[in-house]
C-alpha cells in the first residue's frame, strides 16, 4: 500500500508540474476550444485542464442528466455515447462538492488507487515484482493522465480487474456482478464474458447441480448495457442510440484491419483523429504483444486482451492510446518483461517523457487519444 501511494503521489505531482509549465509555455489551441462542446468558459485553467473533450460531457451529464433539449441538434443525442455509471458517481459527489470537475477527479483517482490494489493481487502467472512494475508502468503510461482526469477509464479498470480477481478466487456471482456493473460504465464490459466463462470451465468441479447454479451468474454480465439500452429507448426513442452515436465518431465497423486502411487513406500525421502515428504504433505493439499474453498470462487474459484490441481496430484508430489503457493484461506483460533492466529503463524514460508531452498538449485542447 505504501508503494502504491508513493508511486501515485510522485506521478500525480509530476503531472501537476507539467501542467504548471505548460500553462506558461504551451500555446492554447483556440480553434479546438471554440469548435467543441464546453460546459463553460475556462474559469480556473489548472483545474479545467483535467476535463477536456469527453470530460466536458461527463461534467454536463453529472449536473443535467441526459436531457440536452436546449442544445443543438447533434448534441441532443451526443450524450448517448457516455454510459451512466461514472457521471452518476460524480453526481453523488456533487451533492457534497459543488464543482463537478473536482467530483470527477475524486472518483477517478480513488478508483485508480483501488484498481492498483486489485492489480497487485492478480497472482495468476505473475510474481509480486511483476505486478509492482506493472503498477509503475500504469502510472507513467503515455496516456495515464486520463486515469486521474474526468474520464471513466479508472472506474472501468477497477470493475474489470475486480471481476478477474473474483473469478481467480472462485467467486463467480461476484465476478459476473462486477462485469455487469462495468457494462454500465463502458459497453466493452461485455467482453469480460468469454474470459470469465473460460476461467469458470477451468476451475469448476463438474457437478451438474453446481454447474447450472453457477452458470446462472453469467446472466448478469450484460446487465448494465441492457438497462442503459432501456434508458436510451425512453430518452432518445432508440435502444441502440449509443451504438449510432459511436458510429458517427468512429465510423462503421468492418474487418480487424479496417482501422489501418483508414489510417493510410487519411494521410498519416503526428496528430489526428483517425490517422495519428502514435495511435498506429500503439496498435501495432498491442497486436504484437497478444501471443506473449497468451503464453505468459494464460488463455483467459489473452482472449480478453485480444478482444479489447481487435474490436476497436474494426473501425478506427481514434483514441487507441487511451483505449489500450483498459487492457491490464498488456501492462502485466510489460511488468514481466520489465525484469530486464534495459526494458525497464526504456519503459520508464519513454513513458514519462511521452506522458509529459501528451498531457501538456491535452491541457491546451490539442487532440490526444
């Protein structure tokens, strides 16, 4: 616990220092600021820097709910993209703290700390040293500032890793309940179903009665997304409004190589929505890591990591650097590989440097993941 808190404090102070320096030297991207949805004009730049892009929508929903009738035509359905669990927790904190950005940051950082504690307990095929390095790599990952910002990644990581930990200990109803709750945070929570089922089949004693009772738990896995679909039907007249909203942002899906085709069709650049080189390299490394996750961490984590990587690649590379954050098997693998001191040094130096660069850009409304 002391090591987790120490790493958390050091890296979050590092981000604060980056933010202060960026405020003095990084130019503000006025065009992006003017063109995108904002709850309000920046009132406290250091604080508001933690709620760019999607963070603005989470602020709005936590205060106003999904009713956007007073906004423009596109914005009336844009809230459907954002699943309700994270802004609901923000809304609860808003009852005590009237500033939604602070509420979101409190939720995110608390979930981050709890997730790191869970990660340290995922003992299957990993050592304590592997997991400790994985904790550090998470805290200095090039887009780890999203784990402390007004974004839902920390909450989803806590629930998904918690589901794996419960399954590892044979607590199937708890595992499936956590997976079901995670789908109220992000729809990719349904991808927990196949790996949890595999772990179940590997662990159970084949008693027909127990087999039937435990299998009933898996009904809970799509619970959150099913309830949200009912809400979308009532609110927007379409139970799949969140799917249509994502199609607008990410384009329609296709084969697992569709994202790479679109990347080269749109003139690759250092920064871009569907054509950014950092997203491309991140996707390639994530794909190359999959066989090693199967070999080193087992089939369940390999299947989960594969689904988290391949499904986004069926549409676009947009936000891939952020989306890969929720694949904790990738960071556990890096924790194992970090036993080599050269791998460890490269990971630390490259991660910390890119983290500073990305957060400075993000805080000034440049597009990052």
